[in-house]
């Protein structure tokens, strides 16, 4: 699914105030056509303000659940206070998800979008300095960045004025996240052949307008090449979409697309309360 055009937007508002994009246009963010290969920035053109995107997954230690309820409540309040303080309109946004019951190795996910690695570093450091932070492990963490896709979108794009250097979470109830690698053979294909393969991929994606795709790029800044995050209120649509895409010719060029995280979007305190 990676390297399709990413969902558009800016970091504005809080995690609980994001309006669903589906109210404006179909949720899928697929495109047609193909541009030239990635190129260095042209100093004669205005720079695109890209976003830093991070998906952090945490697992609480069993010892924490054995603490007195009053102590756990204080821990959760301090953790939630950091999350609230770091929701800065236009600068930094974090969304919270529960993964209780959907994976055994993680309990919650924090999806943050900002404009600097340093800010992300400071925010995560503050979370880990809270009392609850001392009881958390982080089995998975994916760092990525936005950039304009090589595949042109086939409808007006909300971030066109930003050079499509931003993403806008849609506010759907569920999100499905996974890292993604393509084979080296994919990158050696002629642009016309990649376009042919992508056309089928895009056509199928557009059949599922209730699934919104966010694609971000990790080349050189993390182990994976892409991180893809699919937002939807209808998990069954995502399941059918992925199954159908397995039958496409382009799937032969997928090197790896696991682990997959099924997450439920909830406010920060509800996410923490579900820990125990």
C-alpha cells in the first residue's frame, strides 16, 4: 500500500477535535499518474515544510497493575497532563489509541505529528519521566516524515498549498498501522512500468472510500521504508481491501509489511484507564 499519495493536511487543533475528512471527500487518498523520481530540493523553489511523524507503542509492566488504585490514578493523571500540554495547535499533535486485546505485545499507541525531531524527542522524554513511564516498555516505535508522493493525486488535495508536506488525521474510530518495505527490484523498474502496476493498485483502493490512507516515509531515518496508517470506522472494509490487494501484480514487490497494529482511538484518559 505504500508510496501512494499520503493523506493531506496540517497540524491544527487537538487530538479530540479532528474532523473526519470523509465529510468533505472520499476517505481514500489514492492518486493516478506518475511524476519523475525523487529529486533534491531546488533552491529556486520555496521549500516544503515537512512533518515528523511518530507511532510509539507501549506495554505496561505487570507490576504497575498491582499498585494501589490511588497510586495508579495519580500516574495516569501525570501522563495525561504531558499529552495535553504537548497538544499545541499548529505545532504538535498527538492522538491516543488502545491496543488492549488486539495485540499481545503492546497496550497503547501514541501517534504524534510535529515539525521537528527535537520536539518529538523532548515530548517522549517527558512522558517517560512520569511515574507511569517507569513502568513502560516500548516494543515498537516507527519514525517517518511526510513528502510529496511520486504519484499524482486525481482530485483536489487539501494540502496542495503546502506542497503535500503534511497529513491530517481523519478522526475515524480505528486505525491500522504497519511498517512497509518494497523489494529492490521495484526501484529498478522503469517509471512507466511502476505506473502500470500502481494503476491497478489505485483502482482497487478507490473501491473502498471509507478507508483513509496516510503514507509517510522513513528512508534513512528508521529501519522501514514507509509507515502506512489506514483510518476507518469500518474494519471490515480494511480487511477486504487488503485481501483484494494481495491478488494484484504489484504485491510481488512487497518485501515486508508486518507487524500490523489494530488500534482503537480513544481520549488519553480512557486509553490509560483501559490499562487497569
